[in-house]
């Protein structure tokens, strides 16, 4: 799955979407295996992790308000 993201979206897709789909450690490992620029990959993985945390927090917050 991570390889498909890499082929279609490149380093941004692997860092951002790969973090959402398979997790940051796997995305970074695949990126290192594909000789991606490490600082850019880690930056996009961090953005993906923060985005995922914000989304899950909002889902939890509004989900509890429904109860």
C-alpha cells in the first residue's frame, strides 16, 4: 500500500497519506528504502501525525457530545 502511495503522490503522499494509512514508522522505513529526502519525509510525517490527532480528537469530542 505504501509503495502505491509513493508511486502516485511521491514524498508528500508517503509522508502525509502513508502516516494516515499505515503509520509513521512504516512510512519512514519505506521512504528510506526508496531513498527519499529524509528531512522532507519526516516533516510530512509530522504534519500527518498532527492532522490525524486533530481529527481523532474532534471525532471523540463531538462523539461524546452526542451521548
